[in-house]
C-alpha cells in the first residue's frame, strides 16, 4: 500500500463537474511519491473517487483562465487504433499559491 509516508502532497481542491461545468466539488487530493494522484470525497474516505497514474502515462498540466489548472492524463499506449481507455481530463482550482504549488508538483510528471 501507499502509506502516509508515501505522500508527496495533499490538500483540498475544487474539481469541476464532468457533466455540469458550473458544479465544483470540494475534494481531498493526495499525490504520492509513486506518481499517483487520488482524490477523495473527504479526508476520512478509504477509497478514492478516482485515481490518475501520472508516472505510467503522458501528463499535461496547464493554467486556464480564472485560476483553474487543467490536468490531462493520456495512456502512453493509446494510438488512433486503440480501443483502450482514452485521456482523462480534470479541471481544478484552489487558493492561488496552493494552486501554483500543486502545478509545480504535478509538472514533474510532464
């Protein structure tokens, strides 16, 4: 398992709703030293709502207008013929300084 000692960074961020773009969900994010980004409904949640393998995939992080960071994770194996999972994209926001720190932490995997 990835115990607490394996945590590189954690904190609250707001994640933009997948279907309803004006919906922002406050979630607890954990970035591990193994290059996994998980997000949870709360700090106490045992199972993440979703996870991203940053080390094993192509990662792109960019700043969007209005203090929003967009993270895109694309499988390395994906080709135009691939029927596998496609890119996962997530838009996040939090306090300015925090967001920049998250951005630099995630950029290491780009």
